[in-house]
């Protein structure tokens, strides 16, 4: 029987007996014993680094341990999307295998190749490697890759039936409001002080629902496109786009709104990585996207507000998973996550004044 190394025997989220056997049977060229480590940075689907006996590195993705919302953690869907993009200009990891047999690891999972590169989450990550010109190039290439995603012919790559193409924002408002309400219900059922009413999220939902703009065509929508969901090469260009769990078809400007929401500027008090000198401003990113895609971005304020509201709904789900220990520990992280829900809803409500 294939085994894991001793340090990996107790890794939460990996069946130490069945997963190694599945890897050897289904992934060409790998052999045990295997080591597994939970990769930091994810608060939704669980991402594990896998190393085989010869030092080959893979990545395994699976849903959270419990409190999985319907359709929110579909491994088969994520695997299908990344596989369909293999031969397009969109940089993605190579997919290697998908397991839908829940007897192997309690939930479906898929395996992809490990892409070596940089994931920029802190100022130190960037400052050590790129000058101001390099940082500007990172921002510009990030936008160019987003335009390439939106330029993919979904029917040609087999994704034309992934979802409905029209009415994207209306569908998303309904979906994420439902997820938010379900998360709130889970909190009420959990008891123990987990539940906190969040009326501002519902107010933002009503505001956005009353101002939905006409859709700007139909394209692949990544759903969570931001700098730290990509792997960069030494030249600052994107080597792989990660975390496709929210991907669907619809209005491409929703991705632009998401990118801008996460893109802090130089006046940000938090001073995250994109606030460093050299990185383009939000306005410059939007202008580059307009030039690269040919799309009108004059209503980008709505999409930015929508991104903040969706983040509030997502973070509510993450909050309840941490507060109820569903992410393998870390309940002490629940309180700041809950505060972020409220702050994101406030940012969404700012659209009322625009």
C-alpha cells in the first residue's frame, strides 16, 4: 500500500491511506511515499502541495471539511474549466486527474501540476524583486491576461454550456443573496454566539438590484480575479491564473470590478502590495482594460460596488466555517472575518452616492 511520510500522516483533509493509492493509480509517473502540506492563503477550497518520492510537485484541491454550500465548491466544474483553457492564451496549470469517488477522500478533488513562481501578497514579496517599472509591468500584464480570458471563444473550448450567458448580474445577485441567507441560517443553528445580524448586506443587495446596467456581452468570468490569485514569473508576467471556483459565463466587467476592489492605491492606510510606487492606479487599470478589450468601462462604479457586496456574502460563508471549526482550526480568525463582512457592505453602499 502506498503511504505518506510520517510528517503528513495527520494532515487534515487528506486520507493518508486512500489518496496516495489513488495518486499512483491515476497520475502517470508519480510514486510514494508522498508528503502533503496545506498551502497557506486559501479560506475556501482547501489547497494542498503534494510531493512524491522523486521530488515531483503537484497540487491537490478539495472542498472545505464541512458546511459546504450547494454549488459553491464544485471540484468537477473547476477541473473542467482549467482543462478547457489548456490550449488557449490564458495561462493555467496543467490538469492531471479528477476524483469524484467520495470514498477516497470524503469529497471530490482534482490534481494539477505545480507551477513554480511568485505569488505576491505582501510588500516584501515585491520590493525584493521588482523596481517601479517592473511593478507597472505587473499591473499591465495582469490586465492583459484578464482581457485574454474574456476573449476566449467559450463554444470553441467546450464551455458554452457552463452557464447561462445573459442576465449575469441579476443571477449573481440572486445566487449570492441566497448563499448569504444560508450562511446566516447556519450561524443561527450553530448557536454559541456565532450569529450576528447583517442588515447592511441586504440593503446593498436591494440598492444594486435597482441599478443593474445592460450586460456588456458574454464571456468567461473568472469571479475572483486579483493579483494574488496568479503566479508570476521572474519577468512579472502571469504564469498561471488560479482559483477558478467562482468561474461562470456572463458580464466580463464584473471581473474588472473585482480586480479594482482588491487593488489598493498609494493612499491606502493598509499599504498592501499594490499601494507601492510603480503599480498603476485603478483608473489606469480600467483604461488599459478598455483599450485591450474594446469595452466601455464608463459604468465601472456599479461593478466595483457589486464586487464589494459579493465579497461580503463570500466572507460571511468563510466566517461561519472558521467560527464552527470547519476549516481545520483557526476559530480565532472568525472575528476579523466577520468585521470584514460589514466593511465590504459599507463599501458597496457607497455606490448610492455616485
